[in-house]
C-alpha cells in the first residue's frame, strides 16, 4: 500500500471548457507506509535527472516518464498536452532548456 501526499498529485482540466481531467503524479514523492521499497516498484529518484511521473487521463493510467518538472496545458481544441523539463543528457545539441511535449489523445 502506498500513500500519495497531497502535493505529489496535481489535477488539471476545466469541464466547463470541455477539458477532460488529467491527474499528474510525481512518483518520487509517494510514501510506502508498510515497508515497500520504491526501487522495487520501479520508482527511482534520479537526482538532477528528475523523478518519474505518471499521468492519469480518462480515469486510466496513460503514461509514465522521467523529468525534472512537468505540467499539463490544454490546446485550443481542448486536448491536454504534457510539458516536461527533461535532463539535458536526453537532448543532444540543445543550448537551452530541454523541454518535451506529449499530446494526450482520447479514443
């Protein structure tokens, strides 16, 4: 059993604007109350490389990725997109922030 602290999970989306709710969880902040090892669960704190994140969309686990920081933005068509700050090691020849975007689609 794990517990997710209130500040480890962020909820995005406004149904009055036609946006589907997305929950973004910083997996590096979950707490194991009964002796479970986060590393055995596949959640590894990666220092300056970031932590693992999980996105829940349409009440389904959708994606798990590693980033220093992440948030959700909504495009004009109402579809959500993950914006994540990745470690520079993952982006060859980038002189500025290494930011990646993942559009979330519902089918």
